[in-house]
């Protein structure tokens, strides 16, 4: 289960990005358009977003609000369940 809403508040995203992973699915949440939108990005691990080709990434936009943050968490969970074949945990080394 993807759960981070208790870890960060909406104001966190005014200055920072939040990244994480769950069972091989990596994700990033960041503000966009001068804090009017939250952008959620997912991609298969194990590499960071910077080292993953754009064609492997999926994006969704949400309102920059506490409700938008809850919707992101729901979307992440839905994507994790719906695309489970993509999220194979990979060990490096």
C-alpha cells in the first residue's frame, strides 16, 4: 500500500519534491505552475527519475490542495494495483 499523507503536509510541496517507492513502483510528487498544480509521476524502478527514460514514466495532475494530495495517494495505489506486472522489485548488485 502506498501511504505518505501523514508524512507531509501540502505546504511541503511549495519548496520540495517528495519521492518514494513501493514494491518496484517509484513515484515523485512535486508542485507545478507556481504551486497551482501537484504533478505525480510514476515509473518502474530501480533507478531515479533522472535516470529513467521519459517513455517509461506516467504522469497525472491534481489540485494543489490537501484534497489533491489525498487523490494522489489514491491514484498511486490504483496504478500500483492495476499495473502490477510493471512493478517488479529489482535488486542492483
